[in-house]
């Protein structure tokens, strides 16, 4: 699969601040790619580098096969962008906003009218087409901003926190619109978000960065598999001594009995659970059920950030 975005050693310094630190990245064409990290991690700066809005201090990147240094205008003509601001004009109607941006994208008049209608119908705003945007809710404005980003039929869409500040039902609706628009048109989506559940549901691949450095990259399930797993066991005759013995087994991080009597073993990634079940049975426990639960993407994300902080402290020491 070809890469819509490819970066090697991409770096950006602002004085003494290293905002993006030697970033290597490949975003497959046609994928929804989640770019995750805490505030100040370098997510927005990375987008600006890929759009050619700021120059890299070091390294290189190509977007849709074009070099960010030498052909940034060509890149921007082929992408759609929704950054921190929705970019809409409150005094204009929904249709007038899209018409303005369609003219900027140099769509001819007949194409503009058809394109605007299709997009407004798809996001459920056709009936509000002649209402001023000032009268729209925040969710409606975000939907219209998403339509604006699609107006030039982009091959690649950059979305920076598109559901931030929205109530859950509106965020879910917007997420559905995003997935539908992207999948139906084969558009590559580069998505930054603090909503880890959102990323887990919609993204084909995710990357986690902190202080401009890439910590992990891959499908959400591969990031989760690197995190903690738990073995939950329903059994009878589990004694306190047996719980303590299991806690001492290799690759067992912790062992505890829940109030409902269920045994929970927190495990290192890749732990073989069969020997643990054997210990239970050999010590008189009667096991009726055992199941493995993996860490969520959010738990794995927090674990990655925690490991990086610990590594930083060791270096400083």
C-alpha cells in the first residue's frame, strides 16, 4: 500500500524548544490515522510541517508524493484541513460559506452548486442552507467545517481535534459523518484527538507521541497488546495463601480477589496463562471460568507515557 504521508527524521525547533524530534512516519493511503499525544506533544506542529506552513529544522517529508519544502502549495491544493478554528464566517449562510471556499478552490459555477448541495445533504444541513452560521450550534458549525474541508474533493484530510468541546451525542454524529465521508470517497484522514475511545473506534492505525518523539505506531490492537493484560478467574476454594503464591509467579504483576470472589491476575504482555491455571487446580481450586482481558487503548496510551516519563527521569539522574 502506498503512503499518503512519509516523514523521515522530521524535526522542528522553536529556539530552545524541540517541538518535533526526529519523527519517522508512514500513513497508508485510504486509512484513518490517529495521531495521539498529550497537550504540547507536537501534534499541531507536525500538521503544520506536513502542510508546509512551517519549515522543518531537519529531516524531510512527502505528502501525496510531494515534498513539503519544494511543493507545499501543490500539497495544500490537494488536501482538506480542519485545525483549531472552524474557519467559518458567522454572517454568511451555510451555502454562502461553502460557495466562498469552493471559489477559493477554483471550482466552476455548475460544479460549485452541485457540490454544495451534496455536502449539505450528507451532513444534514440542507434545510438550514440559507440560515446564517451565527445561528448554528457548535455541533452544526463543526459539521459545516467538515463539509468545508471536503469542498475541494481532497485526497487527504487533516483534522485537529474535530470533536473537542462537543457533547457526546454530537461527537458521535460527527464521527459517523467523518467515517462515512472518508470511507465512501477513499480519503486518507490524519486525525489528532484526545478522545482515545474515538481513536480506537475509527482509526486503522495510530501513533503515540510525547514531547515530539514517536513512542509507538501501529493498528490500535497492536498498541493494546503491548499493554497490561489481566486473567480473570471464577473459582471456588481460593485461599489468601494461593493469591499470594500466584502474585509471586513470573510475569504476574499483581494478584487480588475482587469483592465478588473473582480472582484477577494482572499480567505482563505475552504471558502464557496455562501454567497459572495449573497452579490453581493443583492447589485445590475448582475453576469454572477463565478469561483474558486486554488493556484498552487509553490504558496502553497512559502506560506508554508513564514509561517514557520514567525513562526521562533515569536519563536526568
